[in-house]
């Protein structure tokens, strides 16, 4: 075993202490350099204090760009946002959420309705109806919402972010898209905030979205999620199929109907319309009417009070097994062409109506059997009246559609020019 003298032990101890001091100093210097680097590149408020006027604005802009670049490479990092009492840390996603809410929440309104009911003696009285949400889309007081939010309303009231309430009137409704426009008259001098439409055609599954509405009467509630599906054909409460619905897992509950579904730039890419749930509450499957549909519908509702669509100038009836058996048809789905307008586009294209009168339905309406059965319009299969209206939902008068009909147990293709509905 090796032995050390007293002097050797003292020397070793001194050398160890010196080495520890030097190592500690090196670590401190390295930490100080990193802090200075973060301060110079990431502290927006410090940069802003170094200059005034345009120079300050440019420096702040450069600092923001540096932060965004840093966060894109390090998404889990924390950035600093100046608060009223100092500085609080937020992630990039939180900052986007906060900014979207700040930008849009004052343009979301709470809608409440009153409806007329009747007592046992058939005397009318007024009672509370439904409630929902809406988006202010024009500074003149135009609000976009769902038809089912204001259905059967005798009075409509909108509540703004500041608690003020105004009576609104219906401008126009469209059952095929479940969209409605209402309007209230803002007082002179009131500057309304509005929500701009975005482009829903560029949406991707997985894209983050934000919903703002009034679930259960809790005003301007914000929920977040992602686009979980696109192009969904969903049948709404009016028994119409709305195609290309945007599916989201953002929590949507009763009261959210009519409110905006937003992208991270605060643009409205959908109108929250319905949920699929066994309990009636949010189950992670919500649906919104895409903004491309809303833009087209809203323009017509404001201008005409209704949507001008193209239609086939013929009377059609929902097919059923009973009709198929009575008429001796080989299919029981699609829509039966009962009558075709004489001299119209459909007749000119070769569409055939029925020739034999028959009673139909509980009201004993007269229909005509023996005509064509429409089974497809363009690339959309038509198995019901809901499909028929859905296939024509985006069409205009003058458009030419390809129609497949079943006639004498054979499929025949026709080209029909649509007329004004």
C-alpha cells in the first residue's frame, strides 16, 4: 500500500480546491452568455424600450420574427409575453389561442328567441324558445347563424359582449344549408367588430381549429381541437343532407350552434351546426358548415332574402317499396318523376313524367306513376329526396347537369339545363 506524507496531502487538497473554483467559474460564464443571448434575441419589451417611432416598430417586428423562428424549431419552448403585472410565460400555441379569442370574441353574439305556444283552451301565449350563437359578419349589424337556432321564433334577441341586448329580424333563411342571416340596428356611433370568412377548401385533417360560442348559455366560451374529418355528408335537423361538412373534435355543445369555427388566424372556416352524441352533449364529434358554402349562401340571403339555385323543372316524389310494387318497378330507391313541365328544359332533354294517376300519402294526394326514376345527378347517387336536393344545392340556373334515370329496367343518361328555383 502506498503512503503519502503530510506535505503531499496538503498539496493535493489545495490543487483540488483550485480545480473546483476554476470549473465553477467556467460554468457561470457560460450561463451568463446564454442569458444575454436570450435577452438580445427574445425579449420583445426590452427591444421596444431601446428606440422610439418607426425604428422601434421595426425592432419589435424583427424580434417577433426571431421568436417565431426559434419556436418553430423548438415547439415546446416558452416565450415571454408582457402582462399588466410583469411577465408571464406562454407557449406559442397559447399565444395563438389568446390572440384569436381577443380578436374574435366580441364579434360572437348570444341569440335567444321567443315562440308562440298554445294552452289547453287554444289561447296563444309567448314562451322562451331556443338559444344559440351567431357571428357578426358586417358592421351594419348582419349576423350569421343556423336556421334551427331561430326556427319558429316570433321575436329574436341578440346579446353583445358588453351585455347590451337588441331585437333582430330575419333577413333570410336557407334550409338546404341550415344557414340564416339576421340583422339588428346598432346605435349611432357603435363600431361593431366582425369576423372575416376564411377559405375552407384548403383545410387539412389535423389542422388546429378554435370554436367560440355560448354553450349552455355560458357566453363566448372558447374550445380548441383539430379538423378530424372533411367532406362529411350529414343529414341535419331539417332532413336535408349537407355535403362537405367539416368534422372537428373541438368541444361543441347545445348553444354553440351558429357560432364560428376559426383557424389560428382568426378567420371563420366553418359555422358550428351539430354534434353526434348519444347523450346530447359533446362527444368529440362536431360538424360545421364549410365557409365556402356559407359565403355563397350569405350573399344571396342578404341580396334576395333566399338562395337562388338551379333546379330541374319537374315534380319529383320520394320512391318507396310500396310505389315500386304498385308500379312494377325494379328499384325502390331514388326519386320518381311525377310530372314534367311542358315545353321546359327537362322535357326537351328527354325526361319522362308519369301517365297514370294514383293516390299517394295520408292526405290522398294525386301523383303520376310510370315515369322515370332519377338515381344519380352528376357524381352524386340519389337514393332519396334529401340526396336530390343536396345534389342541386350548389347549382345555379343555367348549369347543365348529368342525370341518370331508370326507365324500363335500363339506365339512361340525360343532360338537363337547370332553371331558376
